[in-house]
C-alpha cells in the first residue's frame, strides 16, 4: 500500500466507554498507539461484548423480536434460504450467477453539502461493504485487481468480512489481507463490524491495517479542516450499537460521517445531526427483478433506503450493494459494487491536497 512520506497526522479515537487512544501514523502503515490513564480494562470490555453477542445468538429470533428493531426481516423467514439454494443447484443459473458475482463495477458518485469544510471539497472516500471474502472463489483476486486501479483519500468498510455467520473466523483473514493490501488510500482504512463479524475480528483487522471503530468516533484532519467519522457496532443482529455514546466526544458544529452496517438507524442518525450515512448489509437485494428491484432486502426499513443513494431530511446516505455474496454465491440484476464518493461543497473550492479516483 503506497503512501507518500509527507503523510503525517494525528488521530484520536474516543469511545463511549471513555477509552482514549492517540494514534500517530508515520506513515499510515506504521501505527503507534498510546493510552491515557486512567484506562478501563479493554480486554474485559471486549470479552463483555463477545459474551453479549453469544447470548443474543442463543436467543436468536426471540431476542430480535423482543427488541423490535431488525425483527421479522426476510433473514428470519425459513423459506427463502431453501428457495435460493434450490435455484443455485440449476447449472446454468449457477454459472451465470457466480460470474455476475465476480464482476464488480466501480461507481463514482458526488455528494454535495452546504456544511462541508472547504478543505474537504474534492475529498474522495472508497466505500466497501459486505466483502464476505471467503464466500466465492475468485472474488478476492477480481476485487483486488479493481482496487489496485484506484487512488483515494480514505477507505471505509461497513462490515461483513466473512461468509458464515458463526464458527471460526480464521479462513477469511488471508483473503482480507490480499484485499486490504490492494487499497490505495492516503489516510488509511477505517472499518466497523457487521452481523457476520465476531468481536474477535477487531484486533486481527487492526493488525492488517484497519482502524476499527466500535461505538467510537475519529477526527480526520485534512488541510486546515476536520471532519469526524463515527463508527457503530452492528444494530441488526447484535443490537450493540450506541450512537449517543459514540457521539459524546464529537463537537456539535462539525461535519459527521456515520459508518454503520445497516440502514436501520436512519431516523436516529438524522436526529443526532449526522451529515452522511454510509452502510450496506442489504446487498442491494443481491437477486433483483427488472423494473421491480430487490426480491429480498434483509433489513427492517423502508425500501427507499435499501440500495443506492438516498436522503432523509437534511441527511444524505448511501446503501452499498456490497462486493460479496450471502446465502448463495449468485447475483442477478444487482452487480457487486466498489463505491467511490467525492465530497463536494455547495460553493466549489480548489484544494490540490485531495486525490481523485483514477481509472
């Protein structure tokens, strides 16, 4: 991952548990982490999170239904998996669907904001979601090849790094390492957890160069200005998200980008002053019908938010169709996508510090 020698900046991670880290990047591939006293027991906090997730997994649908949010989506209905698996056994459908799933497209989008700090006009964000890196043979190589062609300012990952939802995570790490190595992002890679991700992935992904946000916030300084990234734990299965806590250290009058796995927190995020909401989880439907769109969404929210660009009052957002597959390794009328977002000011500025994507 090439970085210029002049890339020096200071990042502070602040979490809802009042854990504070200062991370100095010299350059981004070399990370020095310093903790400030008094410091809570981070190992115990991670163990508590894993324990909570195990309890929720044991409760499964009963827990989801009681919580209300995320309950009774298609992911909890037993018929859709056998149906899709039956379709996958049809040879010509399987061949075509798997070929579609390996053919990622690059989407370059512009989002314009009144409140964007001037230095960030032209700032580019690579958004990858639902990689499921071990779910389809050849996906890692295909995706890595496309990513090597891009040069961006920042990369964000919105969860779901493996195919299975339970069991050991070891199989996905070699694939993730190849994918992450192919990313050229001047200010590094920031990620959050999805519903396929155990808490044990956090330290491993950080060793691979990803700054993981688990109900935490992160200021990114570019030129003379700063924006804040806010990253949440998965709200869909685990319900461990804490948006108010993650925002505790974020100044009110600042530009906020929320990274969260699903589009199920749209109203809550807008009420908290989020400017840009980036998510995935739905795979854009993965299997869609012409003129109708997704057959299954997998999220308990309006269809307005399950694929592509959208807005909710003053907040703008994007729900990625993802680059991987789930349930069956096929896609129809919904190609995997690599999303490059360019932030734009309502009043254009010329800032040579920003990098545009290259073909």
